[in-house]
C-alpha cells in the first residue's frame, strides 16, 4: 500500500547517480541488469559534467577519467572519446532510455549547470577577477533555459537533477586551490559575489551598486588581514548580515532571481520534472543560500537535499524543509556510499533511517561507478529498506 502525502500517493523512488563512461564500460545491457537487480527505480545519468580527475571502479580495475577544464562530458558532443572508449550521446541516451523503460526504470538527466563550463560567462568578483570555474547564472540564463529545452526535445528523460544552478563558490573546484589564510564562510560568500555587467544590470537598480561594490571589496580586504580566524565562523556571518542590511537585500534579490530562472526553465518544457540540488556548506543543505538557492517551496519542481553528513544534520535539514512548507513528495534526499564520506554500513543505515523516520521516501545514491562490490551490496540492502517502507 502506497503511503499518501498532501499531494497524493508516493511512488517508489530509489535513484542512483551515474557517469556515462561507467555505463559505457559495463555496456547498456549489463548496466540495466545490475540496476534492475539492485531495485533502482530511477537512474540519473550525467548529461553535462565539470572537469576533474575521477577514479572509476566500474570494471574492477581502477581507471582515471580526466580533463583539466570543463566540461569533462557534454550531451552536445557528437562523439565523446577517452582512451578507446567512445560514446555518441544522442544514440547512447536513447538506447539507455529504451532498455531502462522496458524494465520499468526511469531515466533522469544529471546536469552540472554552472560549474566549470568554459563556453559560459564567468563570475567576476569585487576586484574584477574572473572566477573561471564559476559561471554567472544571470549572465548565462538564456543558455541555461535553452539547455533544458534541448534536453527535453530528446524526449528520453523523465526529469533533470540540476546541480550548481546558483553562484558556485570561488574556492570550490578550482584546480589545486591554495590559500594562505582560512577561508571562513563569510569570506567565501564575499569572494563569490558577482559584479559582472549582467548582475549590475539586474541588481544595480535595487541597491546603490557602486557603494555596495566598494563595501564588499573593503570587507574582503579586512577579513583577509584578520588574526586570528573567528572562533565561531557562522556567528561572524550572522553579525555581518545584521550590520550590512544592504547585503541582506542583495542576497534576497539574488535568490529570487535564481528562482525565476529555474521557473523559466521549468516552463520551457512539459515532459520533464526539474529537481534543484541544494549545494551544502559544512554538510548542511540549509546553507545553500550561500550560493543563492533558498529552497522556496513555491519554486518550480522538486528539491534535492544531500544528506552526506551526520544523521542529526540530515534531520535538521529535513525539518527545515518541512518548516518552509515542502511536502515529502517533492523532497529527494541524496545519500553517498563512498568510503571518504561513509565509513561503514551502519553509518549509511543510520542516515537512511533518520530520513525514513521523518517521512522521506525518495532517495538517490552517489555514485554507480565509484562503488566497489561490497558497497554496491550495501546500496542494494538500503534500497530494499526504502521500497519496503512504502
């Protein structure tokens, strides 16, 4: 018997994130068999993915997939190649979708929207420096909406998981980040504020833009020189917001603008549900506002909260979403089974149980090709628990 939510019955949803190159190594037929046998209902496959050095365990023999600038993979490529492995994206997704559908499994698209896409306009910080791995969502909003349209036109995806739709942090993902000072949460926010012409045009009318620009520059300089680093970094953020109401006004307008862009993208298609990922800070999804995503339940589509930290942190995030007015039918909780984030099966089970006890029924696991055989078996056991709870 399916449990009812405020918006209707909750269908089983046990998702799995995956890279195309891992599917290509297994082959589509074997991938579908393994996903089916694990009880997965939704396979979310990267369609646009940032640069990186990613260690695949798909074949049992570790293999790096590497690119120094992004994207590492894009659905717009006619042919993607790496060391003898070849993927023709349009053919690949259609065949994958057909075979998954024959097993009653949905195909979703996993989109890294604004991180490390070299063809997009970058964030320009308060000192006029380009943050090359961070694309400005305002300056690139037409490209984002068109990307969603293009993916919808393929008519193979039941939904899209949207990652990095806000302002990617200045210290997130640049190759070999090096800093001689502590990048506190406040410094991280201020270093990431965009002052490109597009942001000036959108936000300049509601703020004294030049005064605001100077205020951010001065704050960064002062914070970079402070000794010692604050004992309570988030208290420093709270104090700054109280003392700088113009900055609070800017953050609010910035988040509303990003929500409007997501609404436009959602309205541009009728056959895919969008789910916006809350990029966490310190393991807390509710701090996604630092990148401009407020998780307003009036926004389009669903929301993905990454529950990668402690069960207590996950509980706080889920309760925060409920207080904001989110229904469990619109919440997906991400779970990671990688060894760097999950020491043992008990830890994974405690996280899952914490979310299930709060009424969450939709989960997606990270990540297909990163898991060895033992951790794949953990996932299968956890999926059984999810499906058995509905």
